[in-house]
């Protein structure tokens, strides 16, 4: 009897610690509830900030080609939130004291 009493107390303490909804256990037969994604929080897939970060990361890609100076006739443009230099269809981004060729996917 004492062992059963300890088991019941342990189960209730565990349920309170895990915040189990007893109504959902009785009605649905499961302690898990629906997952809710809150839009606007950075860690959720539907958040605007998260989508903007992932889009920028996927579209602007640096190559391994660096130049010390830009060719003549380059114009400064903003593409996908990144400031780059357009030199006849080739895009360069400042990187330290040099420029790196970037590709937009």
C-alpha cells in the first residue's frame, strides 16, 4: 500500500512538472497537445524575420574570387538587402579592403 501511495504521488508530481492537461488525457487519450507556431517569433518557420533571414542567406552567395579594385564603370545597387557593385552584370561586395564576387540564386 505504501508503494502504491508513493507511485501515485510521484505520478502527480511528474504530471504537474510536465504540465499535463488531464482533460486532454481523459478525452483524447493523449497527453500531447497541438503544436502552435507563433508568427512573429524568430524561431518559428512562419515568422517574417526568420523568412527574411533565410531568403537573404539563400540568395546572396559569395564566391572564392576576390579583386583588389573594382573595374571602371561600376554602379552601386541594393539586391535582396545586400549592397553590391554592378560591373557589367558581375556583382561585387566589399569584403575588408577587397571586393568579392557574389552570385544571386
